[in-house]
């Protein structure tokens, strides 16, 4: 596969270190944004439609240590 055929999106919340340890720096958005993209892969000027309608030549890979993997699987079935 050619690299130009690869689409990826990194979603991370911002964190800061404080007297009690690491804490979110602003609102938590990564999970919400990821769930929206599992429904419709759209951001900025990119619009690839709904992942469940992509077809057999497309592969969705989610690299996460959270419940996002389970959510992706549930949305595709």
C-alpha cells in the first residue's frame, strides 16, 4: 500500500502537571471526537463518510488502551 492511501488522526487530550499529579488541561474531548469519527469520518476539510460503509478495501485500525476499541467494534457491527 502506498503511504498516500493512509489516513490517520491522532486524538489526545491535553494534560498538565500540578501539585496533585497529572490532570486534564481543559475539557476532555478525545473520546467524544473519536466517537463522532466512528460514526462519520469528518474533520476540517476531510470527509470520508461513514466507516461502516467504506467497503472491503478499507481497514480501520484503532490503537488505544481505552474503551475506544470496544466502541469501534460495536459501531461496525
